[in-house]
């Protein structure tokens, strides 16, 4: 029996308040309105940004359904939807591509003004929610909300992908993989023969390592305070792995020496202000480029020596790898299907949605790279 046009009752992980575990609840998911799409989620990764909401580092309203790195199948579409149809395999996009705003119309940018990343209203673009639980409206997360069997997104926030794609793997293209890989190949545009340094070897940092390797970097120096991360980094292309705790001088000096005067490209993939300045300082003084991928806890500021920039270094940021989401995601999935890069080594755990709290514990204790929740 078709569920189109009807409210769907299904299982979801609801976060009722900060610093509490998720509760598995039965929620009602309203049908998609005009230009909206209802998706049956098949696989969804656990990303550090979801944890940032739990701890309060990323402020969102509660109760909320988190999750933003997913892949699924279209269940039904609202009026006026033309880019996807029921049965299509799709990836929700936490940065949409409306095609009309200043960012979408500029070839150099990807941060569509319709994203909820800045406003954090936790609602659909029309200012309402599609989720209810126990009679209470539940907030959305970044226009995606994927820790649920069914979700509703705006048409500008969903990309159709190859019908043969394995959804429990390509879900990583919805956030972590594309964010890191794109920071190297799209934002920094790493050239063959370059020397790169990557600070932080979580799922996103390792995706930067993959990007540097695909771009043909000849030296890829991976930096992390947890040496357990090094074997995976080497497997994915790191040529050197260093732990700042093993040195009695600042890590940027170590990198300066190792690279004979500074790296061509550095990436901060932790979200700490001290490593952001270290990443800037370790790149070549005249043409080095440092890319900030991590976001520090709200309200933190950086003080740094402006001479670091005066001599010619560039300091850049990269959101979702600089990709225009709706255009790039299908191509990234196609590249994965053509084996241009791997995703499997990034997935260390596969768990049912009901074990979501276990998945977050694995992230917090540094035991997982990516845990994928299935339904
Ligand atoms: N020096 C070196 N390494 C460190 C240090 C340090 N001082 N502190 C921590 N680390 C290492 C940890 O051991 C860990 O291996 C790694 O840094 C961080 O990895 P994870 O697993 O915590 O994080 P990721 O890879 O899942 O995500 C990292 C981001 C920085 C991208 C993320 O936390 C973030 O800031 N996201 C916001 C940016 C964004 O695009 N948000 C939109 C949706 S995600
Ligand atoms: Zn994410």
C-alpha cells in the first residue's frame, strides 16, 4: 500500500535535550509539501558535528532529530518536484544548492544562502517542522535530519545518485568524505608533487589524505595526538605520521624542518584554534596555503602574528569541500563507483539505529573513524 500523501509513523533517534543520550521513539513524519521530498533513509554516518550539538558547541533548538550524512531512497515527492522521483537513490545535502542565491550563481562559491548552518532555526525553509513525537513538534537539523527511518528535505537539498551505489557506504559522501576530499582537490587544488600536512586524522582528516593522494601529492604528512590513527592514515596515502606529543618543540617547527622550509598545503581538520595557527605557520612563508576545515567551539577567537600572512601565505576556509552540492555529489558517487577513491577503510563500525548511543561513545573515545547506522 502506498504511503504517499500520508503521515508515516516510524522509528527515530530523538535528542530531547543537550548532554543526554538519544531516545529511540516512534515519530510521525508528515508528507512532503510543495518542492519537498520524503526519503527512506538506508544508511547514515555519525559525524563530529552531530556530537557538537549534543555538547552545546553547536547551538541548536531541542528536541531535535540529528544526522546529516546519509543516503536513501525517495519515498514520495511534493508538488512541483522535478529533479527526483519515488524509487530514486539520493543523498540529502546539508548545504543545499538553490540555484538562485548569490552563492549559487557565482562559480567560485558553494555556500548556498538557504543552508541552516548559519541561522540554525532547525526548521524547513517554510519555517515549519515535518516531525512530531508525543504530540510535540521536533526540530530538523541542517535541513536533513537523518537519524530516522524517514525524513523530509527541500528539493534543493537532495541529489539523485547512481542506482547501483551502495547506500550504506556512499552516505559518507553526504558530509565527511566530501568535506575532506574537496578541501584538498577542490578548495586547495593540490598539485602533483606537492608536500601537504594534515592536522587531525578523523574521518574528515583521512578524507583530506585521500584527496592529497588522488591529487598526486608526493609527501603527505599526517599529524595527530592519537598514534592509533597512523596505520589507517598510511594505508590511505600518508607518507609520514607524527605525534606532537613525541617532540619537545612546537609542531610547526618540526614540520618546517621536515619539509625543508614549509609545506605547500596544510589542513586543519580538528576544530582547535591552536592547531589552526600551527597549520598556518607550518606552510611555506611565501606561497603556502593553509585550509581551515574544522570549526572551533562557538565564541573562540584567534590571535596570531600578521607577519605569517604578510610574507605571502594564504589562509582559507572550506565548507563541504567547496563543492556545489547538488552538482558535485552525483559526480563524487560516480567517481567512487569508478574506484577513483575508497570509502570502505573509513567505515569502522556498522550499527543498527537502536545502537546510536554506542556509536557516539565510539566516536568520543576515538575508537571509530566513521560508524554507519542502518535501519
Ligand atoms: N593535535 C593533533 N590532533 C588532534 C588534536 C591536536 N591538538 N586534538 C585532537 N586531534 C585529533 C583527534 O585525535 C582525532 O583523531 C582528530 O583530531 C579529529 O577527528 P574527529 O573524528 O573528532 O573528527 P572528524 O574527522 O569526524 O571531523 C572533524 C571536523 C573538524 C571536520 C569537525 O569536527 C568539524 O569541526 N566540523 C565542522 C565543519 C563542518 O563542515 N561542519 C558542517 C557539517 S559537518
Ligand atoms: Zn558532518
